């Protein structure tokens, strides 16, 4: 990954933000830092979460169903979703990480752990919980070793990263679930601090190479309009093998910085499922 110097600062090229960092300064994701003129991942291998999960929990409904996968997460994220379900780690930075019970686990140790869990149905490693692409180097290194051992790799991500990052990890990833948090550019920018076009580009390219599933957390008053889910579904259908891409519509519950509204009504989730099903063959509901 090329990171160019400008005006005595270094530009991080991982996502659309292109944070310009002075020496010792950390980017908006709280995980990438300018150290002596080089932007490095300060959470490389620093894990906050490690658990053996059912593959359906990612959620992946049409990739190795019934199997288990070792899920690994660190801290930090480049978005600022007010409804974040993992805000304790996603909003954390280097300073807060010490109170999270973090542990350094090398790529080799992570893969060894995954191999030991094969007897419990484990098929590989899922990079998840926080935003794994902020430490894409760790994803690449661990996933590469995992593939060498004949295991599978899953990425659960917001998909907000540059094409160069995607190219680095694609050879080692077998399946992805990408959060499509809304289908409106202004919402992505103003409310989530993200970039819808970058997420769309990431999904579109990745879907050509890996098993792709997409999730939208349906939040009342934010992204639950019929037209928004319909437009998202039409767009997904336009992708490579799009009609067959599983689309997960999951129910929101109040929490974190969004306690000003009730949980998504169950009947509303099913109404939106029926709309999405006009364009997609595999629509799933979650948290109901």
C-alpha cells in the first residue's frame, strides 16, 4: 500500500478519508498511525474478541451452512454509526484498548488455534466484530496462512476501503458479508461518516470473486422507507450473480447513541423482505 507524504504529513490511503497525519498522529479510524513517516496499523494482531461461532451468525446463510468458524476482532472503525452494536470496541482507540482485555495473537497463532478447533466443526477464520479492513495487513497475513492450511476465510466488513486494500486481501478471502447500512449518499456521509459510493464499488468488485452476502440493519426513521430498500435490492440484483446474492434485513433494537426510537416492528421487517424479494431470490430476516 503506497502512502504518500505531503506537507510534512503522511496520507493514509486505506479508505476514502485519506487522513493526513503528522508524526505520532492517529487517523479517524483510531487504528492507523504515522510512526516516523510511515502509516502503520497499531492494532495489528491486537485482538479484543475471539470466539467460535456458527457461520449463520456472521450472518452467512448460503456459505458452508451448519459449520462453525473462529471469529476474531480487534478495535477501531472508520465509520461512526450511532446504532453500532459493537461500539465498545469499534469506537475504541489505542488508549481505550488497554481496558478491553486485549491480547496480541500473531497470524501463526491464530491459524494454529483455528486448526485445533477443526474437531469442533471449525472451517476457518472470520475477521469481524470491529472493522477488520483498518488492519488489512493482519487480515492478509493470517488469511494467507489459513489458506495454506486448507481452511476458509470470511470477511465481515462495512466495505469502506480503497480498491488497493481489496486487491491485497481478495486472493485469500472465500466469503464476505458487507453491511450496506443505507442506500442514500447523504445519510452515509452525514450520519454514518461514510461513503456509499466507495462501499458500492467494494461490493461490486468483491462479488465477482468471492461468495457475497449483504446485510442492512433496518432502523425506523433512518433507512426503512420502501423506496430505499427497493432501490438497494435493485442495485444488488444488478451485480455479478446479483439475484442470487443473499440479502439480510435485520431488526434494530435501541442502543448506544440511538435510543430515541423503538425497535423495528417485526411486521415491518417482513414487509420489506417482500419488497426485496421482488428482485432477489434469497432474502433473509434477522433478529425477529
